[in-house]
């Protein structure tokens, strides 16, 4: 039986976040240049988007390029930016056909003009879709995001738009780049590393974590479905006891 058949279709995580790790290591194992690993990683992105669409997952956030990644060799960064231009252009029609919207979060002003233009065009063209949202975390850093939110709140406080007592979790969340989306229910990280690498530090507070040794270019639909089966076998308590959760479920049924 496939993992897809084991999934309770009524309990699909609303928001799935993925740290796509292992492109470079995959390429090295194949005796290829790192850029070839990123190209194969794009194929994994396409497979994952199609698999998520099949489940009607509402949001999928892909950690595509971090602020720290700008420190990589210029040749690799330039190749990644060119690859991104081609990818969003090539996949726009497919996303529209599958009723998928493209979104992006991060310090997008740092992207090269051609990359930003291609990204903006794909976002605009797919805005007609009403189905799942694929969110690219580009030039993204959670520490940058939190610091930026704190600066915005400080300016509002200084200008008298808010009072000190207005500052709470809801206000903070409203100043994050993810303010238009619900927090992730499930975080998947490929590549065998057991860390979240400065990704959605605020938003992952109550997410379930799933780590796999698969390198990102090896990831496919069944890989995603396996992670969701694992997620559905967990009990999400949000600080409550198992007994409280059980009682609440019984009340919902009745």
C-alpha cells in the first residue's frame, strides 16, 4: 500500500514548510558540478508541488535561498539566479493549469533585477489561481525578519500609532513577512541534518518536525506522503494534556 493511500484526507496539514537540503551533496555523489544538483532539485520541487496539489494542501513554503547563501561562491550564486529565472518562466503555465499561486517572502530587494522581474511576473500571472499557494522563501533569514518586525513596531510606537500595551504576539505576527499565511503545521527537512537553519523561527513554534536522510533531489511524492502519514500519527497538544485533547475531540464529534 502506498503512503498516499494511508493518508486521512480529512486531516491534511494546512501549511507544510520544507527545508530543501542536499543538492550539492547529491551532485558530488554523482560526480557532477553543484549546479547540476540544483537543476535536479528543481525537478524535486515540481514533483512536490504536484503531490501537494493532489492532496489540496493550502500552503507549501519552500526554503529556496537564505540570506546566508549570498556568501557562497559567486559562480554558484549567479547560476542559481539564472536557474530561478528559467524555472519560474517555464513553470508559470503549469502552475496556472494546476490552479497554483506563487508567493514569495524574504528580502527580495537583494535579488538581481532580472531575477526579481521574472519572479514578480510569475506571481502576477498565477494570482488568478484560487488553489494552493507555493511560497518561496528567497533571500530569507528569520533573524532578519524578526529584527525588521521589531524596527517597524518601534517606528509605530515612536510615531504614536500604537501604545506600549498594544505590543503582543498578534502585533508581532502582523509585522512578519508571513502575515498573510497561517503558521506551518509540519516542517520537513531533507538531507539528514537536524536543525532548522534560521528558518521561520517564530512561525514554527508549534509545528511538527520531520527529518529524512533523503537528499532533496531524491525527494518525491511518496516521500511527502510518508511525512504526512508520520505527522498524522502524532498528537498535537499545544501545551495541553492528552486527556484534554481527547475530551475536546469527543465534544467536537458530539
